[in-house]
């Protein structure tokens, strides 16, 4: 077992003895009704990744939806330091937080795990608002140009 996985396993065991990385380097954590978080420590490399599902992307998503997601993704004060990424196999948006192992200790790791579910819930609400706003704008867009729009062309 590599240094990263060993450290992460030690920190997970501090939280609860039943938490441990599986053979692929992942551990799913969920307390009560909180949002679930996957901890991932790859075999190679020196980073730890924590991620959670945000939402499934609807098939009829307008381009404006993607534009607004990209804008949100660039505003770390609104994402809590997490990045929004796309998982193509499940058509899901994920919140992902990565940190070099050298920047972590047990307490920092626990703090991140404690805060990530709230960050994910905040991002889900923001994405829902973005989706609703895009849908509202779509319903206000006429399917055909109005007569006044055509006469000005």
C-alpha cells in the first residue's frame, strides 16, 4: 500500500474503525441523511480526491445551462473550493475536491469531510436555480420570430 493510501486509511480509521479504502482506493462515507462522499486515493500520485454527485444532466439541457455551470465553476467562493466536473458514464455532474497529501493532516482531512456535504448541498441548490432560470428563459423565447422582429430584419 502506497503512502497516500496508508495515510488516508489511518485518517478514515480515526473517524470510524469500519472505514477503509477498498482495493481500488475508494471509500463511500455517509452519515445519517447527509450527502454521501467518496474518498479516493489513487495507487499512483500524491493527491486525495473527495467527490459527490450533484445532479444528473437532463437530456434537453439548453446551451445556456452549460455556460452558467462553467461560470459557476470558475467562482471558487461560490463552489467552496470544489470543482464541478462531468462524469460521462452516468451523465452526472460531480463536486470534486482534491488536495495534495502533503497539505493534509488528520484534522484537516476531517474538516474537509465535515464541510463537503454542506458544500454539495449548496451547489445542488445553485444548480437547481440555474436550471430553473434556463427553463424560464426558454419558455419566454418564442418559437418563431414575432411580426415586429421580422419587419426589423
